[in-house]
């Protein structure tokens, strides 16, 4: 028990125990049980010797010594269970500092065997000793016959209750924790207050919850970088290099005069301004079911129709363009140009096996970028290709006005354009 003074020291100091101190603390119930067993063993030897000297009948000393041993077994067993129950807070603090990697106390099976020994084995051995009375009586008296079963019933009830609480309470907590994890909660933690198999299960549930929380955090970060739709598709189907041809609406938005703004505001203020601007772009695009595919400095590329198919991808892109222009105009912090184009692109993962990203490549993307340059000089700040407007729902066309035919940079043929009405 001298070693248990270490437990008192770190408990009174209010600090976390070292690995050695934690191991000593976990042995507290066993140390108490051994101490009680030693005391009763010494008493059994002493009383047995005295009885052998005092009583001339043979085996009386042995019989009394065995009776005392049985009492010691019961006392040590019950003492172990009581201390294990009372010291759960000490066990919890020790295991919190050093989670269990193997059982440090009696397993559930051994606890049940201990209960069987206290409730069945010891009383039966006691009855056998009474029947084998060397005095020749051979039959226990009425008081003894009633007292011994009564004591065994009380001890059995106490031992059973202690074991039931030691096993049942943690299992109920674990059941509730697993149910909450099944409902989607990832911040679930159970107190590890058992140094045996149940403690390993408690630590396992905590590790599982922490792993799920980390997975959700990575999924959230992944979704923030590539978009929720792309993230869900990648997690469901995996990531493979390559693409597929899709007909989409591409929306490109760029800040006008960003170089001058950066010199005027400085880096920190410019970053804050761009973040507020991009928040508008993300909200408008997400509201129409589109994907903000990438941020390029002070510009952004948004895609409607890939990877998620939309019933009216062109109309969604045009509505998002109008919403961006309206919100940016109301904020009054920057001036932008928004270009919308419609056509076939290749959408998929490009890059290498170790690093890839989802993107779209095609004429529609290039056209949207060129139209954005025109939009910066237009009062409505949004220009769309004729193909995009014609592919949209007729109700959306009412918000656009046919404009000039222009030859976009890098093109040889003219492109009819539409501008945002008003």
C-alpha cells in the first residue's frame, strides 16, 4: 500500500499522473483486496493454531482455519468490488491521462466467476465443513443452517449489484453514445472509468467518434475547396483522371480595376474586399445549383450543368449573373464584369494521380472569359452569348436585351451578344 501514496500525491496536487503513477492507481482495488486477504490469512493461521492447541479433537484447528479463510475470501472479494466502484473517479483520471491499451483489471468473465465464488462456492464449502464436523455431530444446528444461507444471500445480492452496476452502467452510456453517433453527432465522448475490457470499449468508442469528426472536418474542408457536389461525387465514386463531354453554362466574373484597388487599399484590405465579393458570387451561384469551380486572383469561374445536371442550366447561369450584378452594385465596393456562355465542354478530373482537381475545359469557358472583358465596359455589367440566352427559359430572356455582334479575342467569327436589361 505504500505505492498508493503516489496516487494520493497526484490527486491532492491536482495534476495528471505519470504512466507509472496511473498504473499504480489502477491497481488500487487489487491492492486493497490483497491487503484484506493477507490480514485474514494471518488471522486464519493464528486462530487455527490456537484451536489446535486448545481443543484435543483432531482437525478442529484446520476446520477453524478454513472457516476463517472462507470469511477472508468473502471480505477480500467484496472489498475489491466496493473499492473498484468507489474509486471510479480515480480510475477515470488515470485513464484520461493514459488511455488503456490492454486490460488492467479483472475481465467481465472473472468478475462473474468472483460473484459465483462469493454466492455459491463459499457457502457450499462452509456447509461441507459443518457436515464434516470432527466432533461427530455431522448436522449443523438450526441457527447455523439459517445463518449461513442468510449471509450468503446478503453477500450474493451485494456482489451481484456491484458487478451489475460495474458492467451495466458503462454499457448504457456506451449505448447512448453509439446512438448519438448514429444520429450524426461527432462530438460524443464517454468517460473511460474502467481499466478492463469495458474501458477498452469506452476508449474505442471515443476513438471512433474522433475519427468520424476528423473525417467530417476533412470532408468539410474538401467541400470548401472543390464544392459540395464534387466532394460528394468523389467520395461516392472515387477520383479518376479523365472527363466527359457535357453541355454547360459557364459564368466568369472579374473585378474591374483590381490593380489600382490593390495599390490603394493595401494587401489586407484587398483580401477582405475580395472575400466579401466572392461571398456574393458563391451565394448567387449556389442558390441556382451551380458550382464555383475555381477562384483565379480577383476572378471566379462558375459552372452550371456539371457535375450536377440542371433542368435549365443556361437560365440558372443568367439568373446568377443578374444577382451578382445587383448585389455588387448595392454594396458599391467594386465594379465587376460578368460573362455567360453556353456550349460543350469536357468536365472531369485533371492533373496527376497524386494531385488532381475537378475542372471544365472548352470553348464555353473561353467565351465566358472574353465576354467578361466586354461586360466591364457595359453599364449593366453582364454580357451573355446568344447561345446562352436562347438555351434559357423564355421567362429569363425577358431580362436580357439583344446587343451587338462582336468578334471575341482569339475568334474569327462574330458572336451575337445580349446584355442585362436595366
